[in-house]
């Protein structure tokens, strides 16, 4: 399918691969996904369910963050299996903080943080837009 990511020059990253189109008629627009992460000395991946609506909302927040380089953009799942927050300092520096759990509800939790600059955010915006467009085809 398609994916989007946050990655810094030190090769720390969070990547979300979207494995299915949004569900229809189930109450939520669920998308099956796989999250991969490599931060500090930790590396892992897990499957999870996200919603198309949350993906679209996050993309809009990332676009706004890129324009102003102030404030934050947040992505989280209903079940809190992943939560990430991008925060900009107004000078072109961004920090990603968050957590990733291997199971919804009571799984193991990796709490992470990494930094990058505004030039990286443009690639993330393009990937998010492509992911959303691919979901609509």
C-alpha cells in the first residue's frame, strides 16, 4: 500500500505503513497499519489500527505547523496504541515525542523523543498527502 514517516538525519525514525483501505460501514474508518520505529538504542515494529479521519486531521495539522513553524501537531489512536506530538520552536527546530505500544490497552510501551529540522517536515507532508490520496483511489 503506502506509508508516511518522520525521520531525522541521525537515522532515527517512525514509519507508518498503511496495509488496508479504510473500512466502510463499521462505525469507524479503520485502517490496518504497521508502525516501525528506530530511536536511540531501540528498534521495533507492531501492527495497529488507525482511522482515516485521524490521518487526515494529522496531515492538516502538519501542513499548518510547516507554514507557521510554531505550535504542534498530534496523532493518536482511539485505543492509545500510538501517540506522537510534533512541536516546533519557531526557529525551524522540531521535536517528536510520543509512545508506541505493541498491543492496544495493556501492551509494552516504548516512550520516545527525537529532533529534526523543518526541511524534513516537507517530505512527511508529501508522504501524508500521497497516503491520503492513495486511500481515495
